[in-house]
């Protein structure tokens, strides 16, 4: 690859990088920023209650996905075998 070709490719890559950075670096004050869209969404009592209910359902589901604990038998010297939890 010649130097001229390499410079053209580098210029194209730098231009594309600048474009990608401009898309990613949306300032927090921009009206398109997700925080601005979400702020105040759950400020009414009804919406807040719905949000809290959704959080409870999510927590309940996550807890249901955890592995169940198995009962273990624990040998304690001088006391024999005990069931543990």
C-alpha cells in the first residue's frame, strides 16, 4: 500500500470516528437525552404506584430464579448429625 493510499484510508477512518463520536456524545442537556425524556415520568401518585408495583413484580421474579437452598446434614462432633439449612 502506498503512502497516498494509506493517508486516504486514515482520513476516511478519522472522518468516520468523528461521526461516531458525535452520535455517542449527546450532551445531558440535549432534549433527546434519555434522562430528559424520563425525568418526572413517575411523578403522579398513580404512576408512582404502578412503578412500585412493577418493581415488586421484578424483585419477586428475580428471587424466583435464584437456586433453591438444599437441606444439608452437618456432622457436629459429640452431637451427631444435624440437619442444616
